[in-house]
């Protein structure tokens, strides 16, 4: 009987142990799963916070690259006007260009002396020219050929062509000053005042007439009339 009681007691203890162990395992599994989930959630939240801080930080690589691109664009924009201004300055003076009064030309004419002792104050054959320099600026060198040849080198301001209502002819006035050089044994240099008009006759031909006043020894005045071939 004692043996039977002992077997029953052992059997009950075994069943009780199995029951206790079975009830403990699910709780442990639940605790482990809960701990893992909490850890994963913490890692996810930390990563999200770090990413947010990086995207909001003003010194990130993306922000730096954007600032660098903006600076390069502004630098290029600043340099382009400088290059354009340099080109305009280089193109301002172009010998032989057309001005607002018309084309440059070279031709022949005659000088009618009005007063004075030099060739400018006497009748003579003349070689004339107009060399455009800028939009409204020209050099008009001329040579009055004779015993004592006189060279006229005026720099003139050219005005736009205007239509004369009476004659229906386009004229382009000019006025300026320079130097007059008288050659010969008594070569002298004096101031020169020059003014006149250019009259375009065709795309190839321009007529011109003007008055030249020089101050060499005395006041010399001459009327210069000629025709030039445009180039």
C-alpha cells in the first residue's frame, strides 16, 4: 500500500510540474516578443530622429552643394557683362567704318582760296577723305597740292543725315578741328577749324563741301569741294 501511495504521489507531482512549466513558457515567450518589439520600435524612432536632424541641419552636403551652385551662377552672371563691355570698348574705334552721316570715302576735289598766304588761301587741287572712327566721329585728312602743299588733319563730329525740304536732298553736317601743316622752306603748323556737309549721291558716291580756317602765320580761309568713292 505504501508503494501504491508513493506511485500516485509521484504521478501527481509530475503532472503538477508539467502544468507549471507549460504555463510559464508562453509568458516567457510573450515577454521576449514584447522586449524585441520595444527594442525595434526604439531603433526605428532613433533612426527617424537622426534622419530628421540631418535633413534640417543647414550645413548638410545638399545645402552646401546648392549654395556652391548659386555662387557659381552669380559669378558667371557677373563676368558676362564684363566680357560684353570689353567687346563694346574694343569695337568703339574702328577706322574706316561708316558713321551716322554715311560711309567713309576717298576722293578728289578743288580748293577755292578766299584769304591768306598759304595754299589754303589759294586755288589748288585737293585729295580728300573721310575715315570713320566711331558712330559720330571721323578724321578728314586732306592735301592741298601746289608749290607749298598744305595738309589738313581735322577730327570732326558727324551729325545724322537730314532731308532738306527745298531740294529734297539728304545732307549730313559735320564740324570739328585739328591742325594745318604748311610745307616748304618755312614749314609751319597751325590750328584748324573745319565744317561742312556730306551729300550721299548713291551707295558708292558721296559729294562734300566745307570751309577750312587755319591759323598758321595769318588767318587762311578756303572753300573745299569734292566727290568721294565710298568704302
